[in-house]
């Protein structure tokens, strides 16, 4: 059984702290087992849900000792539109499509929602949770509404899952989800090479896959591995077949394969046969060796594109390493001489298959950044080189990326497959910010969050200010102090689901976890900031009920980050994280899913958050 108590009629109850001191608010306590309470919450009178832990009640007074009860739910009527919705139904304990439509319009800001949209949501909730056989009419209980709709990141996600940007501009107008050494399963020095990380990257939506190609010991076939290291190779044909099978499982937009080839002319010819044989009509290449402009992602749907240096550049540099990022590998292993051969024998068929021509800076960096109006290209820079380029040639970098591509790759000393900060590249228009996808850490979380934009298709259109100069001919300056465009208000209500994703004693052996959360913006320097909630002690379902404001000068490049931690515990203190593109946020109360250290989505842990732009 459960016990219902009218707070306003009971002396000694601390109503100011829990009812916010509102004289006209009506507060009710339900004490009992959670299954019994859920049956009781079929009423239109109480809507805001706070989960209070047992210790708080024991400290209040003898009136409120919970005994063996494990849950207590508290409701207040006045704040219904801030946290939930009180439907205006005839029976008072069910919500129909009409009531849900009012909620979508008033609380969620979805003015364009229709009755058909509301009916679809009701039907999906009932179908997903096998409720269609319980009620003849399309109705939801209030528990269904809160637990199965409002707290569902599938039905009530924080961002849309559809492609919403113009996809008809040239490739150079888009950021591309780019991997580095995509075949490695672990560190850069002695891990195994495999097609598995390639498959996982494509399933996540990565659109640029990198393969390092080397002759085998017999010089009659091609293998993939990290040159001049102890990494164990994988056959090229296995990687190509996996790319073909999984290329478009997460996105229909083109996959770019960047080839760092160290092959003889004979093996280049064999490589061309492999590529054309495996990909067939999926392979795109132009009728001429050069392009004046890149095609659009829309025009290249379901196509494979090859990017590499022209064979002449590879073969004419005797004794030199020809890949973008192999030079620093000599820090760990002995230098070996490069194969020598004459460019006159290079495979012509292979040359024609290269759509995006790549090059490294030669001589002065400024010369490499000069625009060539007759052809487009890709310039590859290490993270250190790009930092210098952004500092000394900022305007040239931005102008170069308006038509051409820049690829940034991690420095060679990142042998643990760590990553650098991606925002510097994005702020200057660099399209291919290449990351070690098999790693983990905050930089990779930002990468994952950034490419959740635009339906997670792997292509995000660059802001207009990075694509054109202003009327005075000046390009965007990421360090300039700009006026605030808009302010994002984030109200964090509560979180739930950790007890299902973590073992009971994972966070604390003696009591439920003490959770707090960090909420912040990552973007241009003027917008970057981080704030912290208070700690909620001994509770698997923390209720923070705190609001934060973030003024934004460049919201187009801003990411909103959440990180949940347990207080005062150096080990096992991580409760999940997520990053979301600010301009993709849906106003209203949304379910925000959390992810683990590696960016894998947790099954149950979520936050209930309200977003508002002012």
C-alpha cells in the first residue's frame, strides 16, 4: 500500500524548501513502493516529480520516517508547465493526442506540430511498450508520458535525426567526419591492424577513412599497416571489401578513402585493379586529372572517392617518406630507405582514379596556401604545422579552405592514439580534422558531438562567415571580440538510469552515489566556459533542478557538453558524458542520452533537460 499526505495540512513539514514557499501551491507526498506509487500517479493534479532519498526524511521529523519504503515521490501543481504537463482530460488520469498536442505547442515550442504528429507519438509509445492491448483508445497514462515519452531519447531527442542542411554545395563547404590510421585497433606503435575499426568508424558515420599501403615482403601484394612501426598488418583487399559493405550503413553521403601509398608502379597497377574491381560503379573519378571545383555531397551519394598524392610526387622523392604523418615514426623505430623507381612507369590507370589530389607543404607555407583557380586540392598539415599556420597565416588559411581542403593529422608522438583539440581547425575552416577514432578522451567526445549535427550524416556545412569574405574583403577572425548573438539557457532537472547501467556497488560500497554534473560550452575562446551543479547525495536518481545561462557570440561553432561525476571519489567517479551542437538543440524539455569514456551510448542513463534560446 501507499500513503498519500497533503503537505499543506500537516504541521512541521518544511514546505518552503520543497514547495518553493508558494502559498497557492498544492503539495502531496506519496510514500510507498515504486510499483504501487506508479499505479497511484494516474491523476491530473500533481505533475512535478522529485525523487527524495530516505536519509532526508529520517532527518526531518518522526512524522516522515520512511521505514522499509524505498521511494518517495513529491509533486507540486503550480510548476506543471515548467517540468511536465497537466492534461485537460475528462477522466483526469489519461492523456490523449489532443492533450499531447497542447504540450508540444506550449511546453516544447513545436508550433508546427499537428494532431497527426501527436497521434504518431502516442501510437509509438504504446507499441514500443506493448500498451496497445491495455486500452482500446489511443491514450497514455501520466506515467507513460513521463517515463516512456518525456524520458525517451528516441521519441523526445535533444536534436533531430534528419539531414537538415543544404547538401548541394562543393565538398570544400563542409566539415567531414575524418579518421586517422583507420585500420589500427590500439596504439600507433605495436597494435594490431584490422578491418574491424574501419567497420566501427563507418557505423558511427565517419566519412573519411585512411589506409597506409606498403608492399609485402615478396613485393607482389599490398598490405596495410603503420609504416616503420611494429604494428601487425592486414590485407588491403579485406579492408576494401569491408569499406564496400559498410560504407553507407549510417549515411548515404560519399566516403573518401585517403591512401598513403608507398608502392611500386606494378603494385599501383594492382591497387587500381583492386579498387575498380571491388567498388565498380560505386567508384567516382572525374574525366580529367584535375577539377576546378569539387562536386557536392548530394551529387556523390553512395559513391566512393579516392584521395592521394599523384604518383609523380610519390615516386620522384627518392629515399624520403611520402606519407603525411610517417616522418615522426622514426622516433621509435629504425629508418628504412624508400623504394626507388621511375615515374615514367607509374600506373596511368591509378592516376586517373584519384579525385582529390593531396600534397604536403613545400618551401614556404604561404606559397602552399596560394589559390590556384584552375584546380582544387587537399593540403595535409600536422597538428603542430596547423597551429603555426593559424598563427602566422590565419587569413590565408581561411581563404584557402573556401575552395580547397585542409587535412590535419595528429603528431607522431601521440603513440597512445590520443587526440588534439579539434576546435582550432574548425574555427579556421579546415574540413578534415583527422582523429584516432579508436582512442578516447574529451577531444574525441567533442568530435562525436560535433558530427551529431545534420542528422549524423558525417557532413556538416561550414558557417557562411567561413565561406565568404565580408564587404571589406576581410575573413573571419576567431579571436575577435564579437557581440552576443543569443543566450542559451539550460535547465537541468534530473537524471536517471544509472542503476541499470552500472553495478550496484560500482560508485560506492556503502550507499547510493553522490552525483554532480559539469555543464559547459566549447567554442570560440569568448564563448568557452564551464559551470557545475550542486552535489546530490545518496541518490541513484538525482534531482538538480538548476538553470545555467551561456551567452554566445559564435553559436554556429559552439558545443554544449555534459559530464556526470561522483563526488569525492578518484576512482569509478565517471557517470557519463555527452556533447551536442548548440544550433541543433530542440527547445523544450528533452531527454539527453549519456555516453561512456569511448563514446558508446549507455543503455539507460539519461538527463532530463530544458533548452531555451533568448
